[in-house]
């Protein structure tokens, strides 16, 4: 019997294994979901990624019902609520990387100390208030913190990153963790000066024009790039 959505299942497992390799996650912390017609696939709860097989992923509907032999991630509510509300993305990644989590323990947003903060869609990466893992309250806080953004921190918990693809979400997760690390180091020299909102607005506009941070596919060329001289 062929297993439905096999390519998506494999993409999720590959991204989970990559999170481990990149040091974004450890043990069975974190979870990942991907949109499929009528719902989404989500990683099962408490199963280490290196033991995960395609059939272990749980198929869920937006009504919270699910198919499969495993129980869905304890965080299925925020995966469902985000995928339902944010039709601009198809992947939700949740992880507990050390520097982003250290900032989240202090309830700190990542401010505009570096222009790359704009990759997440605005002039800061917000930290959502604390709520117990797996609760509707946590999902509500996360959705609010993600307003107009592709990433947020979760107080005393970790981070959520959104993307069109597993690859894009993974790349942004690495970037957010790097920003948190850089910010933590920069603070050792005093309060880092911030880029003003007008500059971040310019950076956002330039990133939009260049499709900065997104791989180029076929003819999908940024507006301000001349054709390459060498094919
Ligand atoms: P699950 O194993 O239930 O996905 O939980 C991991 C986690 O990070 C909870 O926030």
C-alpha cells in the first residue's frame, strides 16, 4: 500500500534530522508540520527524530481530528492555528535552540541591532508571553507574536519559525538562532545601538525587491538583478 503524502513526510523527517545536525534541537524537543490538502502532517509526540519513519507522521484536520498510529505533537494546536490563519506559509517549525531560548527565558524580543532581523518580516522578532506547552493559550500568544512576522520566540520555551517550504523554515531558524547568539555577545559590550525604523523599512523593501534569502528558481529573478553574464 502506498503511503499518502510520502514526499511531504520525507521532507519533514529530513528537516527534523537537519535540525539535530545543526544543533537547533536536541532529544525529542521541537516539532514540525507541513500543509497538505484539507489539513497538515505533524511530527508525533515524544519520538526522537532519528527513529522517525514516514508512517509515524500524524495526519490532522483543522478540526483537530487525526489519522495514524501515533499521537500528534503536544503542540498540534499552534501548528493547526498558525497553518489555518497564515495562508502565506505551509510549514511551521518549533525548536529550543540555546541562544534564542536563553533570550526567551528573559522575555526579550530580538530588536533591530542587526539588519538581518528584517528577514523575519519586521523591525523585531517578538517574544510571546509564557503559557504551558501544548495549551490553547500558548497557541493564542504565538499567533499574536507572529503577526506580520515569520518567526517569534516563546517565553521560557523556544522559538517558532514559518516558511513556504521546510528548507526555507530551516534556513530562517538557523538565522534567528544566529541573531540571538550575536545579540547575546553584543550585549557584553553594553546595550547595543539599534537601527532606526526608517532603515529597517528600507531593508525590508530591498529584501522584498531582491527576494533576499530565497533561492532563485528558474526565471524567478529579482526585479533589481541584471541577467547573469554567464549562464
Ligand atoms: P512533542 O514531542 O510533543 O512535539 O513536544 C516537544 C516540544 O518541544 C513541546 O514544546
